[in-house]
C-alpha cells in the first residue's frame, strides 16, 4: 500500500516532469497500451497547464483556439513527454468549431 507521502511525491513528479506537450486528434478508437501516437493526430503542439489540486490529484488543462481546429470534430487528446505518448484518452466527438471558439479539455489524474 502506498502511503500519503509517496502519493504526494509521485503526483509532484508527474506535475513537474511528465507532460510537456499535448496534441488533439480526430480518431476515437479504444487506446492500445502499446500506442505510440494518436489515432488521427492534428499535429498541434499545445502546452498543457498542470495544477496540483490536492496532495495526490492533478488537473491537466489543454486549451486551443478555434483557428487551429476550425471545422473539425475532436475525439482524442494525447499528452506527451518529448515525442513519447504517455497518456491518451478518447471521447465522444466535440465540434465542429468556428474560429471564434476556444476548446478547453480537462483531465483529472489521481495517484493511488
């Protein structure tokens, strides 16, 4: 069993070191554990905002303006460490977007 101090340290490590970029995609298939990229990446280089909202809970926010995703339906989010995909989530499609809209996606991660 992980004690609270280790949960806090692992969450802090993830916040400070793990996710340095994000990308969105059009694919929505289930995630394979061996996946190395998004199903249908848009090729955006987005910077996630990561906050530690509790001792062991992280909130990752990814924002993109409509100019980058105009007319697209977004179905997947990937978080990267360098060029390595370390987290991917697929979801029901949102969009299409106009140039005046902003898409904000939030991911909550809990270290247990």
